């Protein structure tokens, strides 16, 4: 058995878009595991009773959101050819999950603190005015009930406003576009779903009517200062 | 994906959206412009079940190998999704292109169990396709059915244009080629095409055969409408199993499915000949693949799928003559790559301690045996040729191998069964518990012996096809008798819902007049009858009642040996005389040797091909 130290740490930046947005984190894990085998990338297996390939992800993307910047750390048996890994993995992955970059990581996964999301909202009563209402909603406290392990009821109310930065809201005639940086650190993870829930709670935008829907895309991630791009 | 329908919106509102997205690795996308025949392959159950079916995987690959055909997958959306689709006017679509099923040239349903019939109609409705074949004009796809239930498809005959009888991997391609040829030559009409198709071996066009009935309700005769179509439709088989198409790639589901692994079909059919078993008869003659071919397929599939488990699949795997060679070859590389082997069905008699040890060297799989009956006399009558000694030895081997859980499968309501047989199930289970305590190097703790008891269902093309199913009262009484006999806490008792088995029996031995009941059931929104949460026995009874159908006529009546059976229109290769002989032997508690020991002259060898055990047709026994 080759010791874990002989493997080289490699980071993959990948996108998860289109149909793959409805694939849960667990299923993504399984999909990638088989893809590594198909691509013949020899990655490190955990020891023990039930050895399995070790994949370490950045915080999971919420179900239904697309992303251009997900991160995954693995350990690969040298010699490591980054370009080749990328190429062979992409051939062996579904079209909607594609590796953008393979490199030696210089940061910790925990250093990822902020994510910029674009929301596209299609609903029946869209207008300039509605966009302004959304804008002011995003600038005031928004109380969201979320699940937690800390309280007895398993639920807790939080204000998500401190976890939102530099939001813009634009109505382009077709849909309302929101761009917002949401905190995504381990301690304070603002799920993009919270924004959708706030829209329902504060403005009664619930996407229940025929033809109403929204999309969410994670565009880029930042370090703690919310400026330096995380990679 | 929302360019066609607003699927995005509704997928946020349903459970397990991954069932409906498509886009999996390994799916086949083709250029629509270059395709001459678009085939929607529908599995009338959930995605998780449909994706696990090996037959579908094979046919998907076989059809798509042809550059003129594009085969796509369709599954039954779960109830929550159906509600959303109705609300938003989204018709049933195929997974690859997301195009509506209605727009396809051919819509194929695989009929794996009778309880899927209501779901088939449900899927036609979701597709906006009229249920009855006669109501569908040229603008609708040709609807074709196949799979084990096609051997007696009479209950659904009115809803289908055509059935493919027997093994489809070659036949379906031929069928599509005929379609393309006729379309290209310009003379195509649905009617002409179906008439031509009815001339290809293995294709049954029900509308071309009139059925008349006797006064007592039994079938009088089948009359072909043309002279140039066969009076009996003979099933198709793959002649050389080693050379037949086997997929090199599976579609890799994103979400977990029932059998999410590599499945190798070691052989097709079964050399045994249990008298209740339809699969053992309709897939005759048994044909095995060589270990070389299997090992090659396994390697290719491992490389192309990345799965870490290989399951060897067939009706009775340990009868495979080269099992040792095969496992040797596989273990040469699977251990190294941390790929597990699993064997699903084991027979107690040929179960060797060694084989089990070798397989569990990678991963343990559940241990199950199927004695089917509690007493040797009844096991002889059903031709389940295993004896108690075999069962005990196998269990002992399992216990010595460190296991303390065994599962035993039985049936109740079998022809010739007595109270003693039912009580024998408990005795046998208790003896297995004793065996555990007598095993010296057994694991610690108490054993669990699970007995799972199904209700016997008489199936077409078996020696018991004439026999009646026990009535509900009888079945419940038997289940209770057994329950009250079990006192040992190491024995766990599961039994099947007799209501479900009865409905299954009605459709298994049904005729065309049942289509009325199915259409009514569709009207009332029946679907997913194989699911406990959807099945409603009382509703079925009232549907039958409303249609003037007596379910007992089909389920609980002994069919006359000289009666024309609804499925006599099909020739499955095995002769009716053989079934009769076997039936009479059953009533004399006489066993028949399996095909490996000697040929019982069932007639299947006339189908030809490279059969593993059959004498060639020239050397008549
Ligand atoms: S012809 Fe003989 S050997 Fe072949 S399947 Fe029938 S009984 Fe078995």
C-alpha cells in the first residue's frame, strides 16, 4: 500500500450547470468517483474496512443552483499532469459537469468566504418598480427560519442581511436580475435559497404560477475580504 | 433545459428531481436531422427501477448501434411530478431530447410484470396518446410491447399495435428497419406496415386476429384476418449468445437506482424446470456465455462505467458450468481494483463453501435460498429439486463463513399443497436455527432466519398454467396458520399481500375482455399498482364489478386441459404437451430431471441455436 504522503494534492475547479443543477451533493460525489475510474486517474483511497476514494469538496452547492466555480481536492499518485487529468476527466464526465482547471492548491478550502450569485427571476408581475422593491428588500433586515442542530426545535431565526454584500437589482425587460455576494464561510453560510424565501415572505413572489421560475448561478468566489478571488 | 417547457420551475417542487433531468453520462445523443426512426423506450415504473433493468440497457444499446435509429428513454414520473406536469401542461417527454413522446415514430413499452399495466395506460395519457390502438391515427407513434408479459398480452392487446415476442435485441432492429424501408419507399400506412410486421417472426399484431368465445366464457378460437400471417406467433431467440450484442457502456444514473452496478448476464434461461416458474420456461433453451466473453465484457464495462461492483446475473447462477473459471478470471483483476463481486441468486444444492468464500473475499452480499416449499413431497411436486440436506449444508457453510442471517423464500397456495406443507415451512426454518447452534465455529449471537412467503400465481407457459389460485380466504387462512406456528424468536416471517397476488393472477391469465377493466382503471387514475401506497384492492374489485368481469373466472378457476387458452396464439418453443406431462407428473409427486442431466423433450431445442444443454433437433430423444 502506497502511503498517503506519496500522493500529490490536486485541486479541481469545476462547473455544475444545466441539468446537473438538480443533482444532490451525494450524487455528485458518486458521479465523480466513477468518473475518476473511467478517466484512469489514480486517486488516493482511504484505508480501513471499506476503502473508498477520498474526495474533499468546498461547501456543497444548494440543490437547484448552478455554479461556475466549485472546488474539489484530491490526492493523485505522481507523476501528475494537470492538463491531462483535466482532459481525461472532461471526456468522462456528463456535459453539465466539467472541469475548468486542475492545479496545485495554494489556499485552504476554508479560505473561501464569499460567493457571487446571479439570480434571474421570471414572474408575472415583473416591472421596474418590482425591481426597486426587491432592491430595498435586500437592504433591510430579512428574517429567515433555518434548520440548525443547536436548538431543540431544530429551527432558528436569523437575519441574513449581514451576510449579503454589493447587491444590484436590474429589470431588463425580460426578467429581474439580482447580483449579490453571499457569505459562504463555514460559520455563516447564506444559502441562495434564503433570498428566494425572502422574496416570498416579504414581497409575495412565490413562483407558483404557470411560466414562473427562477435560476441561480454562482459566478465567482472570494476570500475573506470579499475582493480577492478565491481559487 | 427549459427551452421547451418550464421544467426548471416544476423540478424545484418535486421529490428527487434527478429522476427527470436526463443528461447522465453515457446517454446517447444523436442529430435528429439524420435520424430515420425515433424510438421512445418506455419503462412503466419509476426511473430508479427502469434504469436498473438489464434488458432495457441491452435494447437501448442495440437500437442505438444502428445509425438510422435513435432510441431514447422514458420512465413513469412519480405522482408529484405528474401533478406538476398536468398543472403546467407538460406532456410526457423522453430523457435525452426532452421531446414529447407523442412525436416519436415508435413507442415501446417493456412489460415486466402485470401490475405495470395501469401505469402503461397512465403513461399513454400523460403523452396525450389515445389509449385504444384503433383510435390512433397515422399521426401517433406505433405502440409496441415486449418483455415477459408479452407472452400473454391479451389483457392489454387492445392498447398496443404490436408485440415483440421473445428476445428483442435483433428483432426490434429488424422491426425499425422495416419501418424505415416502408417510410422511404413512400407506400407507408400504419395498416400496411403492421401487416408486413406481422409476417416477421416474433411479431404479434393483435388487431389482425379475431377472438371468439364460447358460451361459458372461455376462448373459442383465434382467427387470423389474412392468409399470409402465421396462425401462431413463434418467439424469437438469440441463437449464438456469445456473439450477441452486449452493451459496452451503461447510462450512468446521477441518482441512486436499485441496481447501480455492472450486471453480467451469465446465461439466459434456466436448465432447472421448476413447474411454477415462467421465466424458467419462456427463456428456454438455456444458453450460456463463455467465461472469456464474460470476462471481456466485465473489463470493458468496468473501464467504461467505473462501477465498483459486478453482479453475476442469471436465474440460477451456480448451475453455470464454468462458474469456477469465470470467478477465477474475474478475481484476477477485480480484487486489485477494489471491485466487488456479487451473486444474486444461489441454489442451495450447488452452493459451495468455496464459491462463497471467494466472493465474500471482496464484499458480502445477502444470503438467500429458495426452497419454495416446506416439505420434500411438495418440492418434488413443483420440481424444485433440492433436499433438506442441501439446505442445511449450505446454511452451515454460510454460518461457518461468519454469517448469522439467512433468508429463505417460500410459496404458499401451490397446487397439491396441504396443511402439513404449510407447517413444514416453520419446521424447516426451525431446523436451520438448530443447524446454526450445532455449527461449532459459528459467529457470536443469535441467528436470524427470515422466511419470506409469496402467494402462488399460476402463470401462462408453465405446467401450472391450468391450476387455480387459492382464494383470498384460503390464502389468508394459510398465512395465519403459519404465523401461529412460529414461536422461535430467531425466525422472522414476511408474507406477501394476497390481494396483490390475486390481481396479478387475473391479468396473468387474462384475455382481451380485460381491456375494458384497464381502460376504466385508467379513467379512475390507477397507476403504480406494484407500489403499496398506490395499490387499492377494493377499487380494483369495483372496477371489475362495473365492467361485469368476474375476477375469479381468471384467478380462481381451474382451466380445462382441452380449453383454448388466451395465450395459445403464442408459441414459446416449449410444447403444450410437455406442460401437460409436467402437470400430471406434479400431481404424482414425480420429479423431472433438469436439462443438465437429461433432456425432458420440452421442444425448445427446435428453436435452434447454440444451446448449452439441448440435444440438436436431428437427434430426437
Ligand atoms: S429441449 Fe431438452 S434440454 Fe433443451 S430446454 Fe427442453 S428439456 Fe431442456
